[in-house]
């Protein structure tokens, strides 16, 4: 067979002759060692890919996040909700190296205390809360989304991230005479709002698309999704309405009532989609409304934008709860129709 035994195997009485039991045992032992090395290498490769992809994604999301629209928080929560636990260490490592680069770059400016504190991955702060939501509150249970559990987890994560940012700010050397806009209370309020609306912008919509993807086989997914009434109505009706509101707001003078009214009116598509399509409609409408509000923001810390964000976050949360109830009622009605048809078929065959 061309297999040569090592001296160690001969010493154990395992001949490489394939026609003896010892020969087969030696061959299987060698194969197992080779396959074990290949499996460990493949596992390490997957972990490395997860860490690298997440680190790059973190860098990109940080570029578009501002204090009162922290979509980075929504991205992190979504990743932890959907990623298997075995890949969580790879996520922690990926964020750690991204933070390490930042700490090295800012060491001269902010000092060693800030640089060391900055090395704590924010995912480690989120992870216990997400674990409770997944294991105790069953936020994703048998393919169905537990909306109250998701909103409770979102609020807790937003509060935890706000506290983590305040701790980081407390050890950050500020320029002499620098005054925080709105003081510590104003900073905490903006960060809490930004984290929460960042979650509402990203997480529910990603979970809605995940539900669509798991409903159909991969070969049918594209055709089914593009035939979806929710997607068609979002593209054909909601986006034009939001585009019109954005145009009205941009044409108006900044800090005027017209622009503020246009920003506040962004919640209307959220309500309409929620009543039409349940929580999935509220999720997609909320993402579109959040993006439209930010397009109308004339400057950072704009009070009109903050007020519009507060209103829209309240509307998205309420419509997610209402939409979840509507979805549950539709599912129950569909199950009752199936039961009636099954009973009718049963009586026909008797």
C-alpha cells in the first residue's frame, strides 16, 4: 500500500501491513492526526476571517456614527444576536486589535490612562446583556422575534454603552477651558438617544431580512423577496414620500419651522408600514425615516434634529410593539384557517 510505519509504531507492535489489524490501526491513527491538524487549521482560519471582517466593519461604522446617531451600537448588537457563541471570542479579538491601533495613535494626545481604558472591547460590555436576551428572554425563539425582549435589550445595551462612553470621557484629557456642549447631562442624553436610535436603525431591519431569508430556499429567495409587497411598497411609496419630505426640508432655511415639520413628519411612513405589514414594516420604515432625518440635519447637536429623533424613536418602538401584535394575530388567523381546512379534509375522507 506504500505506507511506511515509524519506529514508534513498530515499537508498539503496529505493523503497516494492511492485512493485519495493527496495520489498519496505524493507518487510521496517522489519518486521524492529519485530519485533526487540518480541522484545527480550518477552525483557526474561520476565526481569523471573522476577526478581520468584524474589525474592518467596525472601522467603517465608526466613520458614519455621531454622538446622537450611533449606528455602530446597532451593528454590534445585531452581530452578537446573530453570531454563534463559538465565534464571540473572534469578535472580541477583532475589536481589540482595532482599538489597539487607535490607542497607539492617540497615546501622545490622551495619555496612558485613556489608552489602556480604550482597549476594553465594547462587545464585552454588551455580551452579558445579549446572552440574557438570547438565553433567558428568548428574543429569537423558533424563528420568531420577541419584540418586547428586543426593545428591553436595546434599552439596556444603549444605557450600558452610554455609561461606557462616559467612563471613557472622564479619563480623557480635555483642552483648558473646554466646556462640554450641554454639560455631562446633555452629553449623556445625546449618547443614550444616539445608541438607542442607532439600534432601531440597524437591528430590526436586519432581523426582518433574516426572517425573509429563512422562509424560503436560497434558489427561491431572490424571486420571493422581489415579489414581496413590503419591499415593493417600501420602494414604490415610502421612499418617494420620504424623498419629498427631504426635498422640502432642504429647500427650507435651516432652523425654520418648515424643516422641523419635515423632520417630524418622517414618522408617518413608519406607522403606515407597521399597520400594513406588522413589525417588519415598522422596522424598514424606521430605518428609512432615521436616514432621512439625518439627511436633513443642518449641523451636529441641532436641537430640531434631536427632537425629531426622540419622536421617531418613540414611534418606531411603539410601532414595533403594535406590529408584533399584528403579526401574531395574522399568524394565529392563518393557523386557524389551516386547522379548518385540515378538519374539512378529515371529514371528507371519513
